[in-house]
C-alpha cells in the first residue's frame, strides 16, 4: 500500500514540474481542486517501460483521493483511510506532516527536490508525460491526462464514513 502512496506522491510532484525548472502547472494547482487520470510504469536496466498501474487522483490543498491498484485512499490532510474492497479491509492512520510518501499532496510544495531527476517528455493543457530517474538503473514514467482544475470545494468529500462499509470489513485503526 505504501508503494501506491509513493507513486501518487510522484504524480503530484510531476504535475508541478516542467522543463528548465519552470512551474506553470504549479501556479495553476494552487487555489484549485485538481483531478487527473494517471498511468505509471517502470523501466529497469534499460528495459522497456512496463505498465504498473493506472487510476485517478483528486487533490485540494493537503487533502486527496486516489484510486488505483484496487485501492481507494482518501485523506483530509489529518487522517488517511485506505480501503481494499476485494480484501474487505480498511486501515485508518494519522497523517504525519513530514511524511511525503504517505501524504502525496505535500509534493506540490516540494517538487523542487526532484526537479533534476525529471524529464518532461511532452505536456499540454490537460496532459503531462514525464520520466523520473529514481536511480541509475530505474526510471519511472508518469502519464497524466484529463487534468482538470476546478474551484475549491472544501474537504467534506475527503473523508470516509466507516459506517458506510459492510459489517464484514476488517477495520484497523492505527490513530
């Protein structure tokens, strides 16, 4: 599950980066609710990129909603609910502010830490295709499309009601 969260963190990182260190998408992200569809793939030791997953992300400030790899992860910036419907499990955790990999919305402010590792393959009004060099043998490719910038709506839909789940769900509350 943490791998999925770190993947989403890099998506938000990539949404904010552009060639030569300019950040036009970052200016657009601030003060908006942003949603997009993503495809994530990896390349190791020069092999072709292998699809890993795809899904959808919606972020507003430090709150986010992600779906992919069969998981639904929702955070209001303070609490994170991770739901695996097929396994019938939910994990509830406190969000640690300094933990960028488990609170991917924080990448919006820290994309500069990865700027030298990002190559923008192509971009447009509603898509971004980037490659991130993770180490000398591993590259990750992120293709974000259908990027939509909307008005801020508040955090009311960035939480999950435990009572809405089937009584058969196993709920682990780590707060």
